[in-house]
C-alpha cells in the first residue's frame, strides 16, 4: 500500500491548553508533513525531512492551508437534519412542533438511510470526521446510520433514542422494548469496525422511572458502551423534571438514581447545574457536551466552560443539529468564544480548536484514536484554508502570528474553508 504525505501548516497538541499554558500545549509548523499509511498517521515532522525519508510517498501539497485533526462532533441528532433552522420555539415547543413529527418518519429504512447519508456527507464537507448522534426510537434509524457510516469508513457513535412518555404515540416505546431493542442493536453494532454504541435515553421527561431503570441495568451489563442524554438545558425543562420526579434532589439525580450516572456518560448541554450536580459529575469523571450554537438558537443559556473545566470535567463540543443551526464546528468554536465573552472570558484559539478535536475525543473516551494529530492516531484529518473568503483573507493577511491567522477562520469560516477531508487515510472530499 502506498504511503501518503500531506504537506501544509500543521497544528498538533501535546497536552490540554486548559491544563497547561496554550503556548506549551500547542505546536505549529509552518511547513509540516503528516505521513499516512494503512489508515493511520505513521509520522509527523518537517515536510522536507519526511519527503527525503519517504521518496515513494504520494505527496499532497496543501500550500499554506492548515492540516488539523478532523473535527469531532460530540452530540447531534442526524434525524433532525431536515428541520434544521426551524423558527420561533424554545425547547419543549420546538420538540413538539418540529422535531417529533420529523422523527416519526424514521421507521422507514429508506428515508432514514437517505437522511443519514446526507448528514454524514454534509459533516465531511464541513471537516467533521466523527459524529455522535441520537437516532429515533426506531431500530431502522440506528441500522441506517451505522450502515451509512460504515460505507464511509467513519468512526461514529450512536444509539436508539428511548422515550416511553410525553411523546406522540408514533415515538413511544416501553421500558421493556427500549431495553430489548437497545440490547439487540448494541450487540449488532458496538465495537463493530469503527462504530460504537451509546445507550440513549432522550432525557428524563420522556422516560418513566421504569425505563430509566431498564436502561441503567443495560448499561451496567455493557459498561464499555457510552451513555448519552440531555441535562439541564432550559429552566422550564428543569421545573418540569422537578414535577415529574418529586423525590429527586435535582435533575442529575433522575439519572443517578437509576444507574445512569457514570464515567462513560455524556451529558449534553449541562447549562444550569447546581453545585451538587457539578461536584457529582466531576467525582464520577463524567463528560459534559457544550452545544453553543444550539444554546443560543433555542435560547437555553450560557454554559460555564471555564468554571467546569477548572473542576476537571471532560468537555466536548458539538453542533446539536438540528437544535444547532450549523454543521460547522468552526461556527461552534465561534459560538463557544462568544458565549464565554458574555461570561467575561476570552477563550484562546488554541483552546477552541483543542475542544473541537482533542477535547471531544477525550469526552468520548477516544483520546489518541480520533481528534489527534499524532503518531498512531487514525488518519481522520481536515485541511483548512485560512483565507477562504475575501473578508477572511484580508484579515488573515495582516496576521503576525499563526493564532492571529487562524482566529478569523474560527470566527467567520464555514464549509468554504474546508479544502479536504481525510477519513481513515483516504481523501474523500476535496474542493481543490
Ligand atoms: N432535549 C431532549 N431532546 C432534545 C433534542 O432533540 N434537542 C435538544 N437540543 N434538546 C433536547
Ligand atoms: Zn441534543
């Protein structure tokens, strides 16, 4: 098999810019090379040195574009692609008005496969190489997503979204069928190739205690699976949870009481947390997923990125499409910056791009495998043009540092900035 040598600017991380200074954590090379073989990164270094050492490698010279680890979207809903950017509602009304009617269509395998394929291709065009998706209650929706991802050789995480109350008849299972179908699906897909299964109670308002308990039991039987859900996204949602679970200490307790709090748990949004919830999440080493474009679009609130990362929590970044109205993780980084500014903090570009790659991978317990520009990692890469529009180009032309050249693309870039995306060592989408 031939080797591929990608040449361009390179950015890699040897540590977290939330734990050590970004200047120590991040390493730029203005003329770097990434050597790829058998789907993996086998060497990284100076472009000319790698070229001399590997004269038979096929060279892909991206000039001054930036070669990065592919983006990792740690929370999204592929069945909501069709209703992205739907007007005028906050969370509960938005679910009932737009989301549930659309999700009701995913028992049709052909429809689900069409949307899944379209979603994965859109993600790749935006430089995103891993999606972590909620499906619908229909097993067909799970089969469709994993099958389409397998066709593209993408590392993905997904699961059947379980709901047995407060949802239309077309979208309700039971405690038993949620358990049985999730079990069948995880036996079929978990750790199959690049697929991993996440046990997926949608959120506690749409599950009875019996269903939460059944899914907690399933997780205990399959602890290598991730578990994904939503937590403390909007204030009316939290009040609703309190009325549905009068004995719970708080929202997190509605998961904790049923075995749904653990180190491989992914808690989307996690905006309005109490001190007890924060401490408990940190204590069990759970992962929080920040969905800033969704949090502004649905009107949810301002996630405390700096406070929660100072507590040592794993934090990933996500589009939360169709709650979030962009597939672009660049746009998600920009919204992360804006929300932190509203809380009085300027997040450094090194921290933003780390969150969208290494941070999400860490939240998914896939560090070193995805979201990582380093030897041994999967060659899931994206190549970013730092002058993709006239507006960005005129700004980056003034830059005196690589960070100053990158930041305008973070704030104003989208899929037009993605020159190329590589999945498992194969260039699968290019605009060159
Ligand atoms: N909470 C429960 N379901 C959903 C969903 O589909 N999107 C968002 N943003 N929040 C949710
Ligand atoms: Zn969500």
